[in-house]
């Protein structure tokens, strides 16, 4: 299993969103190889990597992806993807590390 850290985790009825950092890559590796924003729709076994575009931290945490937008704080998040909005609570699901590790290894 790959060594991973979950930097942010959110979940809700619509799915799970994680920002994961790979801990096995050397210093100087490309940020898009180290950091991954991953979306797993409810009922799906797979993950979708969101294409990071931009971020801001004021007045609240914000991320823009090629696929949509995310606003979040310590309590939860609002994710807009493909014209649908998801309300997500903060926290990562049990078993995320094995699932994400397997998915990342399959992407090579």
C-alpha cells in the first residue's frame, strides 16, 4: 500500500471527496503527482481525479477544478460538479487509504 496522508476529507449522501498527499515521492516531484483531489460518487468503487486549477483561502477555503468548485471549512464543504451541488460533512471514511492506494497504483 502506498504511504498517503489525507489532508482534507468530506463525505455525504452524494459521495466522498478527499485531498490526498503521496508521501513516497522525492522532494521536487511535480505537485500534481504528489497532491490529488479525488471524488468518489456514492455507490461507486472508483475514484475520479479532479483537475486542480486554482485556490484561495480568504474569506474561506476555496478550490477551483476543471470539473467544478469547492468551498469548505473545518465543519464541511459545498461541492459543485457537473451542475450538481453536494453538501458534505468533514471527515474521511474508514478504508480510504487502501481504496485510494489501489486506485493510484492502477493509474500508473
